[in-house]
């Protein structure tokens, strides 16, 4: 099931919220657990097996580690357990394991061979695996106690709003609410508003930009002009932000509806003046996880000379591979790692004193350049795409419209989405927001009507987003496949 599916929006969510608010607080965890399992099983019943394995294994490991927190071997086995399951699914869904089936065809039943070849990556597995590792490490450190209630632990793992795209939510941050979440009606209202904003960002902006980016990057090779290449790169750079932050808004909003506070994941990343600052504003829950559980432990064992730079590269190599076990994701991670390693030297000190527009241009250029590898299907495509950006027009063969649609003919709604996406990243958007807040504070009577006016505007955009969904003019989420 997906947050943008009509079944979720008009059947699953309304029924769940209505029942949730009516039942007693002590029954709410059980209700949400059942709803979360249904949410997982709706898209792929095989996901239940992976999550059952994660829940049972980590519950046992948590109890075992707590009995002897100084035992490094117990924690190591727990971390390996989660990484092994994650790597298994990433390898066997990225690269079809014909070799594995062929090697063991004499001992594997036909049903098992078929299930391996048709293996589907469980939704949200990458996020949950990291949460499980942080849980085990925190238990070993004594930061939290191992959860004794199996149902509460299963509830934490499967809590569906944070499953598809995160944010990565530590056990310690929501454990107090697991037994009896009690959202106020104001929390429910604000949560639904946040959910609506996320749906609008995803469907009206990100999916509009997808009409430019997807046809370009889905071709076997970048068989288009340099102008189209630049447009496609700009579109994808904005698309991935509005797509991912839109889903995050939906997740945070749903969490608030059900009485949970999830961490923020974005803070105007395109206003960053360095790549380091970009990562303090982009996918903040992921960067915080790698900083706490990978970078800091490496720093405590830093080798002389360039040790910090090496640790940064290791962290971002893992960050790239977390997204996918492919060369393109590895290169994407290393580009960011190299930029941060450079910024940890004298260059970083110079950059802080540089002309501010130059800082923005430097940061945006590296971030946008890295997205080429993130989005491209192969390194060959990436390198050819870069050649197109550089002005190479060799071997461009006109393709039929049915293949390149809608390139190079783009409908007006796409241009509107692009213009709005750019406008919202400029200081003008912040100025308008501040002006609206000051106006509401200065004139109390206006403040009384500002909330209803805002809600009416939000509702109009929400139904516009629904119209896009009904028409089938939406694209699958980018980050929900991780």
C-alpha cells in the first residue's frame, strides 16, 4: 500500500483514524499494530516474513545483549544479523540470483527456487534495519533498556507511517508513547494538515517534474540535446527533494495524528552554503544515524594524517551502498564524501569566508552533479549524460514521440510545477511566510480568519492533488524503494 493510493486515502486512513480516536488508549497500540501489518501485507505479503524475522531476531538479541552489555560479541552478532538480512534482499532483488538457483538446483525445491527468483524487496527494510541496529547499540550502551513487551516491540518496528520512507526513528525517542499513545484533537488536525502538504508536494510538484526527468533518464542512452540534459538534471534535482520531503511530511503528519513525534528530515537543503551543511539539512535522520553509529566510532580510532578524511569517505561509501549495491550509488556517495573531506581541510575554512553567492553555486553544483549518478541506470549512461551537459551533440538520433514523451514537448502544467518548485527554494517564499505570520500577529481579527483561509487554500490544493491521482498522472515515490 502507498500513501498516495486512493485505497489508502479514502478507505484505510479514514477508517483507521475514526476507530483509533474512539477506542480506549490502552487498545490503540494493538489496533495500530494490526493496521501496520495490514499495510505491509497489502503491497506484498512476503514483507511480513522479513519483518517477522527482524522483530523476533532483534527482540531476542535485545534481551541477550542487555544481560551482558559489555560483551562485544553479542552486539556484533546482532549487527551482523540485521546487515545480513539487508544485504541478502538488496543483492537478490538488484541482481537476479540465477547463479544461486543453478548452483543449488539439485537440493532446492521448485517452489523455493521460484520464490527466490521472484523475491520482492520489502518496503522500508533499509530504514528498519538501521533502526534495529541503533536499538541494539543503545541497549549495549545502556542508553535504553531492552523492550520486555513483545507486542510493544513489534508495534515500534512495524509502525506504518515511518515504514515507506522513514524518517529513521530511534526507539528511545518514542518508547514512552508505545503503551498508550494519546494525541490531542489539535495534534490530529495539525497532523492531517502536514499530511496534506506532503501529498500536495508529491503529486502537484514532484510528479509534474517527473514528466521531464523520467523520460530522459529512462532512455537506454541520453539520446537528446544538451539543452534537454540540463533541463532534465534541474528537474530531477528538484523532483527528488519534493518527492522525498513530501513523503516525509506525510509520515510526520500521520505520526502526529496517532500521537507520535517523528524527527524532521529536511530543513531547506538548497539554502546550504557547503556540502557539509547540505547534509545537515538533507535526510537529516540518515545523516544523524551515520554520524552517531559509524563516523564517531571511526573517529575514536582515527589513524594519523588524513584519518578524518578517510573516515568521511568510508561513511559516504556506506551511505551510497545503503541506497543500493550498484556502482552508481557508490559513486554518488563518494562524490559527497570527497566534497566533505575537502571541506574538512583549509579549503573549508576558505569557503566559509567566500562570497555567499559563490558558496551557493558551489554547493548546488556538486549536489546536482551527484544526482546524475544517483538517477542514471548505469555508469555508462552517467558519463554519456555528462558529455551531453558539456555540449556533445554526437550520435543524437531523433526518436518517436511514443518513446520520449513528453520530451521535448512539455505541457503547461509541467512548466508551472517547475516554476513553483524553483520559487519555493528562493528567499521570496520565506519572506511571504514571515509576512503572513506578522500580519496575523499584528491584526488579531485577521489572525482569526487566517487559519480558515489557509485551510481552504490547502483543501483546494489537496483536491487538485486527488484529481491528479485519479487521472493516473502520478509517479511512484523515489525513496520508498530503498
